[in-house]
């Protein structure tokens, strides 16, 4: 899961999305997503990841408290049932909300100063916490509006990130030095691409020159060579090798690498 999410973010950034916001829809993901955001500090990246964690002002909290009817809430409780009644009421069966208990069973009450992975099932064996029968569409609509407003505020306040090769930046914007880019960005930076092409071309030229210089010492492949039927340094097997190396050099130098971006 960690690798899947990291690769997804990498690909979003490679396609130009440099500000990535994760909106969690399941409480069981909280610890994992915090760890994922922290792991972004492992290496330098040309994008940023935010995790949306809504916090409401006092006026919004007071409004929600006036609409709330229960004190114990959680999975399929008053809040989630209310949101579904406001969003998809046809999927809600309020008549079944009391079929099972949503109370905390406290089956780990005797365990002190410890955490176990089974904590949720120990308290809520029915995977139900709270009282869904208290749900109502007005409360759900207020919750949706509060969360949407909080997300809009976060998007507006989060710092924008620009790619170092983004052509949409103004002419006065100075591109960062290649030495300050991450390894993957450095490979795709047009300036470094030219350097790599020049180095590759130089190395292949040296290899071709070495083969060319060694041609007189290469063993002859047929009687034709032995009887002096070669008329120049680019005839025969050595010439073919030299031409092949030079062709490879030109192809390597002028073929864009996968994932490279134009200026």
C-alpha cells in the first residue's frame, strides 16, 4: 500500500501536479497516512503532499453541536448516517439502526497502558459505534458544508509548487541549479540531458576511434583480406564496426530519453 501510494504521487507529479492533497475517507487509514506524509522527508522531491485534517472554528462547532443528538458516535453512528441521508438517502435503512448495539463493549477494560491491533473489534464487535437512528439530513448537510469549506480553505492556503522546468513560469524566474534537484528530476532536466548526451557521444566516439586505430591489427576473415583486396581504412570488418559505433552514437545523442521534458 505504501509503495502504491508513493508511485501514484510520483506519477501525478511527473505529469505536472506538484501539490497533492490526500482526503481520507476512512478512520482506519489515519496512522498510515500520517506515516506516509512523514516518509516524504526521506528524499528530496519536486512536489509536496498534504493530508486534509479538518478543524472547525467556534461558530461552526456551535452550529453542529446544536444539531447533534448523541454523545457516543463513530462507525455508522449519527454523523455518518446523517451525511448519507443528506447525500444518498435511498441507501439508508433507519428502521434497522437499532437491530444491533453500537455501544462500546469495553472488552479490553482490564488491559492497562497497552495498545493492541484488535482494539476496535474488542470494543465494537458489530463494527458499529453510536446510534444511527438519530441521523437526520439537516445535520448531514451541515457536516458536508463544514468539511467542504475547510477543504477549500486548505487548498487556498497551501503553498503552490512549481516544476523547475515549468515553461509557464515568468521569464524572471530563475531555474534551480541542477545540483539542487532530486536525482529523478536531474535526469529529466533539459540542461542535464544535453550534458548526458555530450558525454555519451564523446565516449562512443572514443570507442570508435579505438576500434579504427586497432583495425590494422585485426585478424583477416578471408583470403580476400590476406591478398590485399582492401583499399582503405574503412573497408572490411573494421570499417563496418566503426560505422556501426558512429551510428549508435548519433542515435543515442539525438534520441530523447523516456520521461524527458522539453524546455
